[in-house]
């Protein structure tokens, strides 16, 4: 069982127009100001751009996006919250790229945008051939770190007495000190401990590199390195007391780089349970490396599994850790409240979970091909499947593990959820996505040759993925698709507004164009030595006066 965790996308922004899914309603218009609706609204729109800004995605941002979420859920605050977050963050960091005028996601209100199969073709192909989950919810109504902690322990807490799980109480965000400050040691039970107790092998693979998210889930911050030696926000194993007590060799073995994942696939040493986290460039995090590069990275991992001896006995899940501030229309279920007495983060609402809906994809030879799972699922559903497959149905129950704590619910044992209107619904079972009597599905090895990091130069010396141009000449650049594993050669093709540019066909990863006035969308694709073309990348935009 392999869980690939990407960053900050809502279901509607990636699959809101997917046929048969619980998707968007055309014409939906999100108000610019929740307090004064006469200021107008932004209609949902197709956003083909590779890079977006997103919105605040902390616990407070979630409640505002829902436009209450406690007694009701209007699901219409997304544009207004992005505007609030942009003003606040730019007042704090006026020199940030996101405040300089070169990042236009705020101008477009891109939280109201959505992508289609043209923009993320591989993800839609996985959905078409395997299973798309359209009711997957993070376990916590907050941002990345709480989501990853909840994914691996079904709780986010603050402890009055460090090291004593019985003194911990539910919160919606990461307590002080922040991870990057060091000194964090979470004492409550986790999946890592439960897996060891039942002799189930596991690793939490990390992709080293930069980390674009902020400690407070706001819009602007300086990137940091993503390694087990650098406290960071997507990698919880180093911060659980159980892992710390087992020593540095234990951590190094169970928390290696993604390169080791590929080695384990090749050598037959893959653990029974794997989690894989990205770095900033390939995470799909807004203002990271773009959606194309992230999709390519995920595709490379899935291809590696399919081309290994593990394919016939594996399931690969792709999920995004939170909604990133992007619009979603589905009201998330309510599970429990945080304790306001120990919640030290000001003005953070008290809903603990579930979080706003995110995309989920299940890939396996034994999955029901081309189906949509409408069951209500949460991040605890992964744990329940692990437990049912490998532990004879044991649950992450602190009392049964001999270290009781004050968590309100054992999430993987939960059978129903409720909503602000008082209604309830059953929790789904991922095992229903499989059919072990069917002929195994064939491999679906997809292109990893789509050029990424599409950037525009038309503002004299500076660059951005989208630019309000100051010159008539536009220079388009992208990452080459060749590397040590993919030697090439490749020929690149640039398409502007749906028309291929003859002057751009060649082996260089740069091209110049004089498009004339107006907004112009550039996409790139590659052709290999066998004349096989990749899909088109998502777009970069040049706005010429």
C-alpha cells in the first residue's frame, strides 16, 4: 500500500468538471466581500495556468471559506478570504513576489478557477482507468502540517506536560514551538507505533528540496530545505516521541529519501506500507513549481510501481493534503471540536474536522476500473484499510495500546459523520473499491516528458510564470525533460493560443515570440526520438498591452 501525498488542491479545482463526479455547478459566483455582497462576485472559470496563488488555508481560513461551518455552511467565502489574506500578508511582506505585481493569481481570484483534462491529463487518465474518490476529506480542517500529523496519528493536539499523552488536548493547528524552531515531541500514539506493534513494515519517504509552505499557512514566506535534519512541515516522523525514543538509526531507516523508494522497488525491499511526500517544486503547492511538474513527479512514481514486480500486489493512492484555499462546493462533515481552553492560536474557530474535500485516486490491478467512489472517506480510511489488510482489524486505539489520551474519537473506528444541519451519513469502506475476482487491469504507463516550469520573460529582466508585459517580445522557457534516466534527444514545440509556433520547434528549452496585444497562453510539449509526442503542459500567460 503506497500513499503519495501532494499539496493544496480541492476536488472541484481538479475534478469539478469530471463526468459523473460530484462537481461544480456552472454559473456559481463567489462574493468578493462576505459583508457587502453588493460589491459583486467572481464566477467559476477554467484556469489553464500552470501556477496559481491559492488562498489562506489554516483553520480560520477554512471556517471563513465555509462562511460559518458550525451552524451552517454556505461554501462561498473563498474569494473574500483570498483577498483578506493577500492584504494582510502584503502589509507584512511588501517585497514578496506575491505582492510585487508579477504574480496575478490574486488579480484573477484564482481560487475560483478549475482545471480540466487538458491541464492535468495524467490525473484524469488515472481517474478514467482506475478509481476517482469524490468524497475524500482530510481529517482536520486546517493546513498541511496538521493534515500530515492527522494522516499518521488521527489527531492534532497540544500537551500541557511534554511527553505525557494524557495531558494533551485537541487543537486545529501546530502548537508552539513551531517545527522549524525545534524542540517538538508529540507523545500520543501514531500509526508508526501501531505498525511496529503488529510487525508491519513501513517507511515514510521524503523528497528532499525546498519547501514552499509557511508555518502559518498564509501566502508568503521564505522557502526552507526539506530534509529529516531540517525541521519542516510535511514530514511528521521525526517529531513523534515514539520515533525519537527509537534513536537516529531507526529514523534514518524509516524516513529515507524517495531515491530509496526506487531502490526498494528494484531490490524487492519495499515495505508493506509507504507514504511519499514531495519537495516544493514537485508538490503542486500554489506558488511552487506548478501543476505540470508535480503531475510528472507523481506519474514517475506510479510508472515505477507499474514497471516493478510489485504491481500485481499493490495499490497506489494519490491524495492532496488540504484544499489550499481553492473553491469546493461540498459541505465537509463535522466530527468534533477543538478545546478552546488550550487552543493557543487566536481566532481559530473550534471545528476540528473533517477538512474541506480534496481529490483522491486509487490505482491497482484489482480496482474497479473507471469507477467513481461516492462513499464518504477521510484520511483515517487509509489507516483503516492498512489495519484491515495487515493487522486483522486492529484500530489506532490509545487505550488498547496502553497509552490512553483525551482524543474525542478513534477515527478509524468511526462509522458515521454529521453535518451542521444535523443530518448524518455513514463512513465508507475502501475495500469496496476492489474486485479480486476480475481479470487484473493492465498497466497504464503515462508520459513523464511533459515540459514543466513554463516561465515568461517580457518585463525587461524579471521572469514569472505569468507576466504583465513591458516589452513586445516574449521569451518562453521551460525545464528540459532529459535527465540521467531520460537521455533524449527531444524536440520541443510551443503552442500559443492553440496555434503551434514554427520558430519554436527545436531542441532548445527557450523560444521568443512577438504575439501582439492581448492575453496569450503558451503551452509546450515534447517529441521523443521515436516521434512520440507528450501531452501539452499547462499554460503560462503573457499579457501584452
